C-alpha cells in the first residue's frame, strides 16, 4: 500500500508543478518495491498509476509532452516488472513443490530413527554437504528382529545427492536382510550381493567399477550385555562410559561393500561388552576427517572422553557443537552420527559349576534326593513366561554318545563362566533318563527334551561312532528339529552332523564332520556340502565341527562371538588348548585312503606309484607303464581313482613322508629325497597344500609324546 501511495503522490506532484520537480525518479524504486507483494499487487499499482497520469493529462496540468512521456515510461516499466514478477512467482511455486517432493523422497530413503527401539534409546543426527539437501552419501537404518535390534551405518563413495542411488540400494537391502537373515555375517553377505547387482546395472560411463560403500552392521541382543559387529571397512564404533572411551576395532576388517571379487567367503563377526552405563556411538568419516584451517583432524575419541553424561542425544549435540568450534565453519562433507544406550537389565549371577567345592565340573550341582539338577541352576521364569537373563545352552544326549562331544563344549562354557560369562548349562535326553556313553560312563541329564520349554540361545548336538542309531530314532530327530527351530545358534559336534542333517536343516549348507565320516555323510545326505578339511564351519546360525576334540574349537569360537576374543582366549589358556588350531583335518587322517583302480592300465600305474612313491613318475614314465596310450590313461585314471595322476602321486609321496617323519629320526632333507620330492622346499609346499602344516611341525605333533623329544626345524 505504501508503494501505491508513493507512486500516486509522485505522479500528482510532478504533474501539477510547473516546471516539474523531477520526483518521477522515485517511480522506479516504488514500482520495484511493489513487486515484493506479488504480481497481483504490481498489476494494481500499474492501473492506479495509469489512471492518475491520464487524469492529470486530461485536466491540462503540466506540460502535455512531459505528461505523455511520463505515462509511457511508467507504463513500460510497470509492465516489464509485472512480467518478471509473474515469472518469479511461478518459479518460486515450482521450487517449493520440488523441495517438498525432494524432502519427502529423502525421508523415505533415510527414515528418521525412533527415539526408542526395543530396550535401546536412540539418537541420530545427519548433515548433508549440499545445503539444499537433507540426505547425502551417508546412511543409517535400524530394524527390530526377535530378541534383538540390528543397526546399519555406512558411507557411499562420493557425497551429496549424486550418492543417493547407492544410499537407497543399501538401506533397502538392509531392511530386507535384517529380518530375513539369521546372523550378522549373513546380513553382510546379503548386502554385498544386493549392491553388486545394483552396481552391475550402472553403465561403465557412470564409473560403477569405482563405487563402493563402507559400512558396519551391529546387533544388540535384548537379554545380553554385548554388541556384535561386522565391519566392512568403516570407522570403528566407540563406547563411552563416564569419561572412558573404547574403540570397537574388529579382529579383521572385511572389504567395503560392492568390491565384487574382493568380497570374503565368510564375514568376520566380533562381539564386545555393552552395559547399561555405556553409550555406543556410530559415525561416518565426515566427523573424524573434519579438518580446521591448521589442517588438524577432529580428535573424536579425545573429545568424547571429556564428556561424562549418559544421554545419547546430548552426546551427539555435544559433538556437533564441538566439531563446529573445531572447524570455525560448516562441514565440507556429509556427516552422520547415531548414539545408543540400553535400558538397564536385571543382573543374574553367573553360573559357577561346582561352586562351594572348588571343583571345575561342567554340570550343575544336583540334589542328593533326586539326582536331578538343583532348580536354582536351571533357567528360571520371571513370572511372565520369560526366562531370566543369561545365555542358555542346551546339550542333547542319547545312548552311544561320544563322551568328549558332550563334556568338551561344557568345559569350555564352564571356563568362560570363570571369566565373566553367564552361560546357563542344561543337558537333556529323549526321555530324561540316564544315557550310556561310548566310554561306558553313565550321564544323568537335567531333563527330557520335551521339557526344555525355556528360550535356547545355543543348542549343541553331539555325535557318536554308531551314528545310524540316532538317525533312525525319529522321535529324537523330531525333537532336535523342534528345538533347533527356536534356537539362536545350533551346533553339531563330530558325528552330530548326522542327526542334525536328518532334520533337513542343513540342506544346501557347508558342513564339517570327522574326516573318517565325511564320505558317509556326503553319501547319506547329498543335499549338504561336506567339508572334510575344516576344523569347524559356520553357516548362518548353524555351526558344525570335525571330530571329537574339535568340539572344543567350535565352542571357543562361539564364546568369542558371544563375549569377545579376550574371554575365549582366557578359557583356552585355562583348558591348555589352542585358541585356533593350526592346520586342517588332513594331518589327522589315516593314509592310503585313495581308491584303487579295478582295471588296467590305471591299475598298473597305481601299483608302480604305491610300490615306489619316490621313483620316477613323470607323465612319460606313466604313459609307458600304461602301454603307451596317453589318451586312455588320461580318460580312465580319473574315473578309476577320483584324481589325476599328478594328484595321486603327490598324495602318495606326502603319505610316505608322513610315515618317515612319524617313525624315524632322518633329517628333513633325507625324508624329502626318500619320499620322492627331490628337495625339502618341494616337500614343505606339498605338506602346506595337503595338510596345512609344515613337515617339521607335523613331526613335532605326531612322532612321540616324550617331552624330551626336540622337533627338527622345517
């Protein structure tokens, strides 16, 4: 309205004064000011101004020439400004609509995290490098699964809106994998597969080969004070606890997502303590790589250590403000942070097997009257149908079970309890009655399998040499299937793979078992993939081990996943065993297990190799022994023996060297020459390939049990 009055007043004064006073110059500023109110007001000003000028001209006020000129100039200026005002208003409305759609789209891609998810209090902040965007190249997501919360934070190569395609692909894949996959390594593998497909759809012009995503996937169980992580090349999370900061560095970093051929076969999982007093902080490199004018990176660990609070939101606000002070200006990269704090959990006392007597027994104490386990050591109900805190392990027992398959894992769990673990150990037989082991020892279970109505964290299925007996027991197989369906982890020790395979739960999975039973397991259950070399194999929530004592290796790996490497290492030292056994099963296998050909000429060739492994068994010599028909030898030998002539000869020479190392004191050079390798280095390479150990280490392990025997160097 002020602009209208100014225009009218200037026109009147300039029109009635003779000569004109020149106030018409104010018209430009007044008309421009009118455009701030929009095209409608500007058009109204134009009409009023035109009416005033025409009226003055008709009344004869002022110079007719000047009046005509003023009217023309004013009309032209107002018309131009009105057009520009209308265009500006149209563009403003378009920009408002685009921003609304963009914010809605970005909100769908990167949903805000809730303040509470299960027992976790959550806070998150996000700052995009593009001032007009709410999402850039960083990402986070969270999902609830039964009994746990899974969280993802990641960083796409590149920044700003150009990285939004990869952000959407990763977040979408995580939301699917978090609910479908049994374990964190499976989640990471699913993410890698999804990202690989996404990148394959991008043209080479888009630099797809150079795109990757660093990420860390976490799982926080509701009922245990730990957090598990799989880290794919991302900055390690940290835990703040009243002035103390712990960086959750993984035992092994996995490659970033999207690198294709570099993707690991098995993703490494780490587990760290995470108590109710801790605040877990996740972040991207936009925080740690923030540099001030002096080139100094932001010292995140040092600054968080100076913070003594416990509220996740306050921690993030503190870091945000501190980063701004450090930089003296805005961040130059995308930056995301997530902070978590768990609600307090009731602390249950750790089971101390044999407490009061000082004995180290894996079994809970039993009452004198019944011989059953004392009820205080069995999983207890909290009154609402839930078992109390602790990690519940159920070990299946049956007649003919291998004693060490049962007691080995139990002793490992019991040792872990001596170092801060909270494992609740329970044994069960099909009918709750005592069972007889292969050693003749009678074991009394805690309960019957059908009475195990508490939540099971780990189900252990042992084996026995007469594996056909439990496999034929349909009631036992059905019980194992039911228990496995509601167990977080299912472990089979040695021949325990047979009854577990009979449930069908191992179909399509890689499985380990005793080297002597590998062929029978593969023949009896062709849908599983038998690994006769591995000491133990982890496939999702299923873990299987090689023979007998390998159950100890398997259980140590489970303890490491549950409580971290320090607890597992302490348990291994207490039990005086390797934390990780070097080599595979081949070093323990009996020799001369190769198939013997039934027909000539392959039979003539194998006879010559078996008779003299150290002789000349080159291709020409073997062809001559086969009657000079190389094509027939090449075609028939693999069919008859299951291996090539080179593999057959190499394995026979390794077996001869094994016999010489076990039964004699010859130097390694002599053993290599007598067994046909020609040199000590060739023998060392063959042992590494076939057995996974050096000749010297093999001799040290298998020649004698005399402590005074000094192994020779390889």
